[in-house]
C-alpha cells in the first residue's frame, strides 16, 4: 500500500516539473521578441532614406523651394552658394530669349584668329549664367556649316549675374591654316555668314553675324567660359 502513496507523490513531482518547464517556455517568446527587435529596427533604417531629412529650420514646406534652387545651381555647374554676394541666387537663369549675341574680332596673327562673343541681357530683369556657349556656323542661306565647338577649360567657369543691359563674354579662337579636316582643294570651305549661339544650359540658339572669314580645322572653334563684361576692345 505504501507503494500506492509514493506514486501520487511522484506524479505530483512530475506535474510540478511540467509546470516549471511550461513557465520556462513561456519566457522564450519574450526573449525571442527582444532578439527580434534589431531586425525590426534595421528595416526601419532601410526605409529612412526615402524620407526627406528634417533640416531643423522649422519651416516645413518652405525648405523645398530652397533645396530645388540649390539643385538647379549644381546642375548648371556652379557650386552651392555661388553668386549669393551679388544676389544671383535669387535671379532667374538667362534664357535664349533674354540674350542677344554679337561677335567682334580681336587682335590676331600667324594663322590664328581670336574674337569676343558678347551676350547682352535685353530683358528688364537680372539673370544668371555660367559655363561655355554652344556654336553653329551658318552659310548665306542659313544652312549649317561644319562646326566643332571645343571647350577651353584653362579657365574655370564661374556663375555670373547679368543685369539688364549688361553683358557676359567669351573668347573664341580658331585657325585659318587648312588641315587634314578641311577640303582636299586646300581651302577651309565656304566663309560663314553667321553663327547660331546657344547660351549655357539652353537648347535654342540666338543668331549673330559672322564677318571674320573662314574657320579651318573642320570648323573647330575653341571657347573659354563666359566672364563678366563685354570683353576687351578689338
């Protein structure tokens, strides 16, 4: 009979161990949850770059236009903040419609030719520009002639504010000595009658007269970046 008393005790002990084991298992989800916190945090970090960072200015939506303006300045080749001392940051970019073009010959010699390309702001508001112009030589009938515009980067481009009536200019250089890129008859091809000038970061040209003779080298013209003013006297 004593054996019968021991078996319930043993069963009671086993039941108690089962309860403790169950309690131990009940703690595992909490530990698993704690261990799972880093992956949840990592997922949040992965998503964070898609949210615009808080600048801390407290202006909310007012910061967006400023950032966009900075982006436009960088796409134009200027460093952020350039031109702020002259108020350029608040001015619009110089479009083709706001500019007239003129080309004036400079002192030349030994088969080399130089000219000043002058862009004048004909609008009633200041605008800003930066970089190298694009060029396309044209014939008497307005048709295109072979042209190869080469950027001369011996001088750095700088952002310029062009007030109404003021100008920016770039030095042009070409040769009048025929080479392998020119016609086999030893000429440089027909003399251009005009040139289409495309301001920096624009697509549409403005026309200018060209009375400076032939351009050899397959119409190759080297251009410096635009600088303030109307250039040196011819």
